[in-house]
C-alpha cells in the first residue's frame, strides 16, 4: 500500500457511512411522519412543533404556519387537549404509536405516579400547548430526553424552544 491509500480508504468509508446514516435518518423521519398521520388529525407540513425545556420540565407547543388557518388551529387544540388528558392518566400510548415503545424518557413518564407530573393544557392564538412540570429530577430528565427524541423524530416539523412564546406557569 502506498502513502495515499489509507487516507483515501478512510475518506471513502467516512463518506459512505455518513450517507448511510443520512438515508437512515431520512427513512426514520418518513416512518414517523407516516405513523403520525394515524394519530395527529392535522397536516404536519402546515404546523410546527416547538419543544422548550424548562428547569422543572418543559412546554410542548403545536402552532400553524398559516395564522388564518382556523380549521388547523381547531384540530391542534382538540388533539393536544385529548393527549394532555391521556397523559394526566398515565396514558402515553399515542406518542408510543408514533415514536415506538423504546422512545427515550417514555418508560419513566409512564411509570410516574398520578399527580407526580403537573400537566397543563392551554390554547395559543395559533395553536395550543401542554406544559409539564415536576419536582422529580428523574422525571425532569425524562421529559428532556423525551423532548430531544421528538425533536429528532419530527426534525422537518419541529424546532427547539422559543422562550418568548411560553405561557406563564401557574
């Protein structure tokens, strides 16, 4: 082997591996978006999910891209109201159907005792939000990992938090 062969092989392997990871990620995004159509009643392409971590948990928002799309706003509100109610009762089956049972943080959230996580639904002018708060460091960590997983899985339709959009916690 000459001096240039090893660096060339490393460059070729690195490029091929990066392309394989990129295709896998794109495949995962497509799969999650497809499963989401069976759980979420609104078009992901016309909405944005915002996940904001807070010191006590986090705030999950879904907002429309077209501020005058009142039907999408209504659908967002119905969906987030329903899942916030489910979550209050320890039912995280809808996110599990979209992201899988092994989604980071999900097992801890499912095993939380009733009332251990304060879950509050609120309407926004362009959608709705769910606030999660707890005094348990384990559950705060679970919420943060769960948010990270959702940001990753909804990469085309999600952004990390925007503090100026938060509704105040009570």
